């Protein structure tokens, strides 16, 4: 959307053969079927020549509410295919990875040690446990993986309508997504979801035609290299080769996957899909039955009231609101509903990331707090709340600001010794 919006504002770019490079995509929340929201694309130039742009995709309620949902952020650089910096950068990737390396993975067989593979109809039968794709997105014919590398064959031609052919680009990403979700040791209750990427760059030799007719080759060989991170995440680099010419056609670098419970992802999508006609089944979601996944995602909402050490100190108490509500248990139950865990499994000192509440889930959790407690979290304070105890304190402070409870600072004030008392409890009188 963002690329085509820029091209529509500058029609000479296409006729002059300019091409985009997309950088630093961060996906905050999915865009689901919701006719109550109006979506916007904000574009701001980053240089005087207006060839570099920042882009924000967000939405607001069409009933006049001022709260906005941030969906994605990215940067776009428009340049000619002869731009020396562009040629130099893509040339660097061509030297780093070649077709021989891709072919070596594609030719792995069942007798090779550690090989996992999917082929033919089994590709999408297996992936249906994670995402149920429509036929237009079913372009992956085989995937082979071993030791942090995977390769796949994609059969898809560019439709010729827009620079980014979404189904074809999605198929390139599927080769990576199938590896982390189907060919690794991830438990069946969880899934890896893409939350952003660092770079999408197409070869200066590629001829992308947008005259409304299919073009380019129909067969692509895709190599993906996966690096596992300690925080239940993967970073993947994808290299797309023309199967006929063996030439590198496109790179997708820094594709980040985070692990979350299937049930949590299903709940998020169902909750955000207001137009229920688009849901196949609105019954209680199961880990094996997920609606289609229109997701780019991620980032915790956050800001804050006082220094971090104060939050940690204050959060040692179990706050209650002025009407005697047990805020701790209510917040614990709320986090459980978002994460898909049982409340009894959640200790107050548990890290939110270990409970499945990573940057992707942070925004959804903030929305749930607003709905349940009728208050708005301080974004910076939420950012600093890394465990459940600190998050309870964050909610208690938000309730206090909304007039529905006592803040942790007030709780501390009530329990602070009188200034006339000495440290050992005796009178301070000399």
C-alpha cells in the first residue's frame, strides 16, 4: 500500500524506471476486518529530494474516538536502477550468497542426516495447523531444511498490477515460515509469527512490469538462513533466485519471528475481527483452528510515571482499588486470557515474555486493560514493566489516575514510617 501510494503521488517515477527499497518494517498489530475503523497511511519525506520516506499505517474508530491503533511502520527509498549506492549494496549480497548454495540445500535427500522436508500437497496440509491459506497464496511446492538452513521451490508469476505482488512475496516468506513452524522442535501449542524485517531489495537487473499482465519467470528457488535467538525468536535472511537464470532476484533480510501460543494469536484475531462474517468459526478458538493470519506485527505500547527502581519497589505490594477489588488477581486473569495460560501457572515475579506477552502482545494487553478497567496505561510505565508484578503496579497507577483506585505511590505513603521515628523504632527525641 505504501509503495503504491508513493508511486501514485509521483507518476514520473514509474515511467523513469525508479524502484523502491523498503527498510525497517515493524509490525505493531494486525489489520483485521473491522468496518468501524478508518485506516490511514502517513508519509513524511526524510530528505530534500523526497526520495526517502517514513511511513506509518494506523487506524481510528469512525465514531469519533481519538484513540489510534498503530499497525506498521517502515521506510521507503526510491531510486533509479543505476544508483551507485544501490548497485554496490545489492552486489554485496550477490557475493555473499550464490545459487550453488541454494541448490545444495534443494538437493538434500531423505538419506542425508538431519533433513526435514515437505513436498506437494503435504506442504499446505501441514501448514494448515498454523495458517489456513487461500489458494491464491499456495505457491510453495516443496521445502527442505537442515541445520538452520531451508530452501524451497515457489511456482508463482508476478501478476503485473503493483510493484509488490503480495501473493508471490508471501510465498517467498512462507519458505522461511514453514521452516521455523514445521521443521523445528517448536511445540504444537505454539507458533512463530513474523513481526518485522530489516530490508526488502530487488535486483537492479529485475524488470518489474505493472501493466496488468503476468510477467517474470514462473519458478523461483528460495534459500533461507535462520538464526535462533535466546528469547524464543528467530531472525531469517531470505534469498530469491530465478530458477531459470540462477540469478539472485531479491533479498529479504532480518525477517524476525517471535514465538507465541496458538490460542493467544487466535484470540487476538477473533477479538480484532469485528465483522464476524469473515470468521469461519466464532466458537471457542483452539490451538488447531486459527483464522487466516493477516499479520505483520509487534511492539509493546509503553511510557511511565517514575523511575524504574520506584516501580520495582512499589510493586512488591498487592494493590487493591478503593472499592476493595483485588487488582492483582484481576490483572493476572487478564494476562492469562491474552497469553492462553492458566492464572494459577503465573507467578508475580514471572517475566511477561516468558508468559507469551512479548512486543506483539503488548498492544493487545493494553487494549484489554482499557476495556476491562476503563483506564489508559502510561506507555512508558508499561514499557518498563517486564514482569507480572510490575505490570500489576502499572495498572494500579492507571486506575488511580482515572479515579478508580490507589496508586502504588499512595500505598507506599500509607506504609511509610513517621518521620519522627528513628530507624530502630524508638523516639527521635534527643
